């Protein structure tokens, strides 16, 4: 009986494991799946950061309308507005300026520019005014990068 147990323990046919070829195939499959997933993940992360800019500017727009209702003109400084939202972390912000009419009492415009590294998408800007998102590649350059646009706001995208 003891001899049979020793034979079973020493018998290599009963021992199973992965061969080097099987492990290499699994590694190749994981690499192929990762090559598809990583770019989508990076786009999703950048889209969420752009969404933060859209949300911030939408709240600035609402605050500008409240300010305009009280004073008859739009504010030229974000500090003058009743906004309690923090500025977006990944963007540089310009103060509101006069819009197309060149009169701050009639209209305004504000721009956020993406700063820092952004997964290869390059710098882009988001422009907002009293009417909302200002689309067009010449104004809001995010329109040229539809993969990271958080909403379908640009004409032609």
C-alpha cells in the first residue's frame, strides 16, 4: 500500500501545470485586450474633465444672469458672482469679458483652456457666453476633438 502512494506522488503524468506556450498565449490575449481598453479609458477620463469645465461654466452662466438681473450689467470678475463652486482643477480660467457687442452690459464671454498633460489630446478651449456653449472649432477648440466632448453640443459633430 505504501508503495502505491509513493508511485502516485512520484508519477509526473498525474501532475498538471501550465506550459510556457499556454502562458505566452494568455499574456498575448491580455495585451490585445488592453490595447483596446486603454485608449477608451483615457478618452473617458478626459471627457469627465471636460464635463467638469462645462458644469462650471453653466453655473457661471446662471450666476451671471442673476447678477445681470440685480445690476443691469454682467460681472467682469468671477469673484463678484454668487458662485460657490470651485474652479476646475485642470483648466486655466479667463475672467468674463464683453462678448460680440463689446459691451459688458449686453453680453459676455468666458474661456477655459485645458492645462497640464491630457493623455495626448493637446490643449483645447471651452468658450461660454450668456447664451451658453459657444461652439465652432475657431472658438471652442474642443469641437475639434469629438472623442472628449461631453455633450453633443458642436454643430457638425
